């Protein structure tokens, strides 16, 4: 893939359509801004949210508000609170999110994490 660069642009998240994604329990709501090889999302987890799958995709995940737990299939758990960020490359872990009281995240993923 040839990188042509990303021109300056501001994202007004209030104008980005919100999509609903059911978890094993609870719901997540995504506002997704897609560019070639790059996806940027603001994701809201409802109270009681548990992802419906173990994910092996790479991400940069920043907790904007609330608290969630990043669970890894090997049993490791990290409590993520306001202002914390985790980073993982594609295929480097099998992980999922759980949010007892809800949370809002900024998630960035794309080709650069392969």
C-alpha cells in the first residue's frame, strides 16, 4: 500500500453517525472515521458491557471517560481509567473489554499495527 499522507482535517464527532454493536452483555456504540489503512473511533460502552469475542487486532486505546477492564485470554487483566492508554499490535494478544459502569474510549487501529 502506498502512503499518500493524510491531509489536515478536523473531526466533529457529533456529526459522525453512531452505530450500535451488541456485546455478550450490554452494548457498544461506535462513531467511526475511516481513511485508507486507518480507522479512528469514539466508542461508548454501556453499563454491564462485555465484548462478544476475543479480539486479536492491534489497537491504540485511550480511555476518555469512565473505567473498563482489558482482559486477555491468558488471564491477565488491566483496569483502564480516565487518561490511560494501551497499545498492542495485530496478533500480539487475544483481548476483550468489560465495563461494569460504562466507559468512553478513543480507539485507533490500522495497517501501521501489523
